C-alpha cells in the first residue's frame, strides 16, 4: 500500500534526523539540513530533503568523510 502524504512527510523528517545524527557522528554539521517546506505544500506532498548551506570548511570535512567510505566493505 502506498504511503499517504503525511506519512511521506513524517518519513522524510525521520530521514533528516538520522542523517543529522550520522553526520554528527563523523564531525559534519549541516546547519540548514531540513525537509524542504515547499515540497510539502501541496495536498499530496512529495517531500525533498534540503541539505542546505555550509561553510567551505564543513564541505571539506564532508568530502573527507565521503572519501573514506570508498574503502569500506558492506
């Protein structure tokens, strides 16, 4: 069964919380990370995750973390 609009928004909010926590664990903070309110404005919302803005230093930290993932085994 397909999710309702409100279920999709709640799921997106959970993703944002998990992403914020996971990034925080590796020292990356995206202060503008959120569910995009415009994508939730319709009667049948399809929420998008807005990664927002960050400083160049934080972007470099994110690059370093992502670069370290290339050698991980799943």
